[in-house]
C-alpha cells in the first residue's frame, strides 16, 4: 500500500501516473464505443414470456418482415370533406405506397361522425432510429400533401418509436452541459477558489466520457444493448459519485496540509485516511448495481452493468488520477483560503461538532423526532399509484400521443393497438367466437394464415396499457386455454406491457432483498460489527420510504400532475438511494471508527461529525442537484427517478447522517460496534479525560505556587 501511495504522490512518479492515464484515455477515445448506429431500446422480456413466444410465431407469417405506421387525419371542421378524403386515397395509392414493401395500402377507415380517418401504412422494420426518424418525416410530408382542412398525426408503434428517439435527440449534450454547469457552480461555492474546482471537474469529466465508452464495450461483449436513457443515468451517476469521492479526498487533503509541511506526504495521509471510505462506498454501489444482472428484464440488466462499470471508473480516477493531479500544484491551488502548516484546526471550530454535542445530550428524543419526521414524509406511500402507459410517459404530449388519443375517441379505444392471437388454424373459428363473447373485446377478426397457424387481431374496448385492457388480456388467455388444443398465445402491446409490469414486480421482489444483503455484508466487513450495519440500513431504508412518499405529494401537485409512478422507477430509486445514501453514513462512521480509537465512541462520533459535516453536506447537495438534472429530459420516468433520488439524498444528508445516525450511536454507545469491543470505551475515554484534567489542575497549582508573591 505504501508503495502505491508513493508512486501516485511522489515528485518523481506522479507525473508518470498522469501520462499513463492520458495515454490510456486517448487510446480508449480512439477505439470508441463500437456502436455504429443508435438503436431503439429493446422490450427486454425473456424468451419464455407469452408475448415473446407469440412474436416468434408471427415471424412465420408473410407479414413478419413488416411493421406499420398509423396516419390519423382529423378534420378542422365538423367532418372531413370529399376533397380531403380523395387526397387521402390519392396519397395512399401514390407517394405513401412507395414506403410499403409491396406497394399496397388498405383503404382508409373513416369514423362514424366523419371527422377522423385512419390510414394504416405497412413498413419494413428499421432499427437505426436516425433513419427511422427521416423516414417518418417523409411519410408526414407525403401524407399532408394536398390536405388543407385537416391535421395529420403519425402514431402507432412507428410513431411512438420515433417520438421516444426524438426525446433523446441531443439529450447527451444537453444533459452533459447542464451537469457540468451544476457541478462547476457547486464546486466553486464549496471551495471558494477561482481554480481549485477545475481539477476535480476535469478529472471526473474525463472519467464520465471514458465510462460511457467502456460500459458500451463491456455491454456489447455481454450481448446487452444500452439505450439513451441508460447512458443519461450513467453520466449523472458517474458525475455525482465521482465528485463526491473528490470532495471527500480534497477535504481530507486540506486537513492534512495543516499538519504536514510536505504536500505529497499530506496527500499520502489523506489517501490512507479517505481511501478506505471511498473504496467501501464505491464497492457498495457497484455491488448493489451488479445485483441487477440477475434481473429478468434486459433493461434492468443493462442499467446494472453499465452503471457498475461507471462507478468503478469514477472510483479509479478519484483514487489514482485526482491525487496525482492535485500534488502537481502547491498550496496556492486553494487560494484564497490556503491551508497553512500549523494553522488552527478547523474541525475544533466546526458548527457540526456543536450539533453533535447537542444531539449527544438527548439522543433518544432526537432519534425519535427524526423518525417521526421521516414517517410524516412517508405518508404519501398510502396513496402511490404505479404504472404509466406509453402515452403518459412524456412531459409534453408528442405527436404520437395526440394521434392515439384522437384515434381512441373516434374509434374503439383499443383500435390503435389491437391484441394479437396466434393459434393452430383448426382452432381459429372457435377462438373468434369465444373472444367475441368476452367482456372488453370489441371485435376479433382472422387477419392472416400461414401453414397450420392463424393470426387473429382483437380490438379491445379500453385504451391501451390500462388496468382494464390488462384485465381483458388475462380473460382472453384464460378463455383460450379451453379452446381446441389450448395452444393459443396472446401478444400485442397490452400483453407485452402487462408482462413487463409483472416481470418488474418479480425483479423488485428479488433485487431489493439482494441489495440490502450486499450493503449489509459490505458494512459488516468494513466496520467489523453487526449492530452498526443494521442501524445504518434501517435509517437509509426509512429515508427511501420518506423520499417516495414526499415525492408522491410533489408529483400530485400542480407543478407535475403525474398520474402515477412508472413501474421501474421504484426499483431504480431504491437502488440509487440505498447504495448512494449509505455512502454518507460510511463516510461518517468510518471516520468515527478512526477517531473512537483515541476518543471513545461518543466523542469519536462528535469529532467525526465535526470533521465530515461540511464535506458530506456539500457532497449530498451536489449529488441531489446532479440527479435533479435528469428533469431536463422530457420523459416522466427519468424525471421521477431524478426527483425521488434528489429528495432522498437531501434527507440522507441533512437529517439521517446529521441527526439520526449520530443519535443512534449515542444511544448504543460502545454497543454500537457489537459484537466487538471498541479499542477505547467511553468509560475509559472519560477516565483519561478526567486524569488529564486533574493533571493540568495540579500543574497549574504548582505553577501558581512557584510565582513570587507580589510586592506590597
């Protein structure tokens, strides 16, 4: 360990570290991510899912190599004019037909009131979202030609894919720029220096860029596709966690500069002191993220792999590159607040130490009050609704959502996304009769046959991706088990979305206990105790529930007005809040463990709070602000993750770590480290303090006796 610290910090080798890091970064940048095209996010269901099996059978039909775009024409007036209907038909037979595989488009369907027309345009599937977006615009232009008294909307599967891609168009740059600005401002405020903030910002910014490339390469090798939403979360996580590690290291480095004349020796001491906490913190987050690799949904596995890689890259840069960069500069890097050798100990004057002493006087009352506050914030949990349809996932309604709503009003609510049934041809007629008689089914029509299989398109009465449509899908599956051989499979948007929601619930039931187990094991290994890890986990889980409850009240306010929380938000929020939230407790408790060897548990915790209070508060505020940046993307799912994590981190930083954890430590005292006994017990520390006080009193009395009496 000493050899590594000297290599990173010494005058002869620190520059070698930076050169090697620059060469490695240059090589990775030159290699690139290997992604030749931007692809749409996959559904992520396993092959065993019924909708996936239905899709596999659909590959055997003549229409297997086609998708479709829905063009919705809405009249500006009472109904579509004859000229408009003629123009629609002309477009279908002319320019629009050029986009289809066989040059044929079925006739337009007109609503009963004559105000809306629907044109289904068969298309060849396109995985490159850029090419797909260009084709969509060409279709819009062709569909609008000669239409003066109606509005045209592109919707359906093609329309939604294009709109989702448009959400992330330029998102990487917007997200990166906003994150950099937020981090730079908060670092300037934290350090109050015109240039100190530049060093960690450049180091972590480089780590973020490299993490994106490395994660994409690793994911590709594992057969996992990373979409734009995962890249956005990865960037925010690397910036947030990496800057937190930098803040902790620089704060410890500043303290050591007051004790050591040699800045390189000060950095070695800082690394030796802060390094274990950073390693424990990063390992906790990375291992918690790695539990997602056991998830059923591919999207969850992709997020876990990418973000775990990102955390490891951020941790490596914070422990290797950042120290080597900082020691290149003298103490003047901290100007105008330069930590001079021998200057007063700032920890002794810290207001956080005063807070710790105040909490230590009435720890039971303080801990109880803290949990009451958390319970009040968590009250929103009783009203939380989960599950967003594809039309509800946007902060602003895109064209596809508007078209879908018009379609649902003019035709059957499920007309835009019919369910699909694939079954043996011998059972088709009986299946149609059975489905037609079911509640929630408007119509069931045989649409295609292939060898011994038949496809039935089923239009549902209710809007897509609603509890009512999910219930209809389940009734269809139950009823079809008694039809013929019982081999019928139900697919389509509603069936797929229902299975995604069910898989997400199974993932939550598996991953959440695993995250708690992983974090608990890391804490046990780090602290060599059992009680302290349990107390820390209780506190951080309570803060998660309070964050979700408080966020729900916010989501219901006029500021957001979200109808529900998306299905994957709760799992991702739990992961980030527990893994990142426990970081601050790790920073605090590892310092308390270090200080308790000389001061005992109570005074060690007070000293640790005084030493880490400012830096952890700064780190928490910065991390909360960075996650809030996800709100710049017009996708409700990411906004909800950002808001919940932002609130949770602030609760962890300002209440849990500041008040509740110290209060629990003061209540437990030496038992906080159970089953091991602390090196210095509170009783022994108090006795030593009294002995030192008595010794000082004796010395002062002897000194007073030696002074000559004043001359009268």
